[in-house]
C-alpha cells in the first residue's frame, strides 16, 4: 500500500523557492495570456502550446518531431515573440560547423587580440531547425549549452542569458538525408512533442487569418524576459511530497526493467519529470504536485528516451503505449485523509 501524502503541506522554503513579489495567480494569469497569444498563430493546438510553456518554465528544452510544414519553427518563434525575448534560428545542414553554433575567436589585426564572435546559440530562444540534418559532431555542440547554460570556446566560458531554451525541430528519421540523434543528445531534451496536422476547420481558419500576411506580424508581446525569469523561480518553489517523488522514481525505474524496452529512462529523465510536473502544477494554479501531473507528462518526458525491443516494435508497441501500460501497473500514492 503506497504511503498517503498531503499534497498541500507547505515545506521549508529555500532561496530558490516562492518569489515574495509574485504569486501563483500571477503565473496562471501570465500563462493564459501567453497561451492565447501563441494560439492566435498556432491554430487548434492548445495542448502542444501548454506543454511548450511548461518546458519553458521548467528550464528545459523541446524536441519537436514531425513532418515538414506543420508549424514546428513557427511555434518556437511565437513563444519568443509572446515573451519579448531574443530568438535566433540555426538551420542545421550537413556542412554546418560546431563553431557556427557556439561561436569562434577571431584575431583582430588592429588590437592584436582575439575577439569572441558569438554563435547562434546566444539568444533566449534558440531554434535548431532540422537538427538531425547536421553531423553528430555539430549536434554535440549543443550539449554544454543545454545542460549547463554556458559555452566554452578556447578555454573561456561564456554564460547564456536567462531564460534560455532550445527548441529543436526534427524530421522523421526515415526521411532522406537525416542522422539519428544520439541517445545522449535526446536525453538533454525535457520533452518531445509532435504538432500533428490541423483539423480541416483550423486549417481553413489558418488560410483566412494568415493567407496574405505573416502569421507573426499581429502577435504582440504579453510579458518580457525578466518577468518570465521570475516565474521560473516561482515554479522552483512548487512543493513535491516525498510519495510523489517515490512515484516518479518507481515509474522511471520500471522502464529500466521492462521486457519491452532495451533502454530505459535515465536519472536525468526522473529529474526532468519532476521539474516539468512542478511547472504543470503551477500552470494549473496549484503550489503542489499531484500524481495526475506525473501521469500527464510521463509520455512526452520519457517517450523519446526509451528504445523498444525488436519484439515490441514487431507488435507495434511504441514508447508511449509502453509508458501508458506502466502507469496502469504502478500504484499511485493516495492523498492523506
């Protein structure tokens, strides 16, 4: 019998906990305005928009995998425009060099000194377009900045400005001219999302609204980077009871022993699951995480890190369905009465 938990019990606050000048009501209000602004560009995808905002507030990164032309890059640009942050787009191609991503030191003839020329990663929102078209060496240039939010070039470390999020788009692996992302690279992404095709009604609305002008032109910022950074700090203070932590660990541990998987979730996946659940709870106006939050986010957080066995693939069982089965099997903690 799982240990009961008290979801609303307050905990001892630390320096990164709830920010005094903001409350969860501010987070919910700002999030609603951001979602509405992005929704004016990305038609009929409220769940995808909410998940993207969850990753932003949880200080993670997004991998969007889908066919061309469904709005992957537009989603990232819309997020950046809505929060008035800097955005840079890096088009990943086979000839892209790591220095194009991170930056390079150039010798200045007049000063007789080397000067650092920042690469495309120096922005609040970095759009890595078609990341799986670049070589693994260039893909790996993102590893340090995604994990440590810094870039080291020629022995000098440069900090990246907060908030910072990489939104990488990826074409399906079976399409021509693509390289599979290594497991270490995929594990850096907090979530993998899929845009999917719009419904006929939303596609007609898209034609009527954006058929003659750029979709981003009418989108006005509803907040700024400084306020988003405060919201990020607010999310850090969302309370997670010990039984909820144990439930998340039990779920990720089950992926490591599942006979349907040849690679389970890493400890980093557990951390990402908890951080995303805290942001999800904050967006719902709660200062504590529920088992429902873990269950809602398990597939997008864990799915891209798991490798099904050949037998599971033959049986048409993908990572998401395996995670769904594990959620049904693992008992969730019950609230204390």
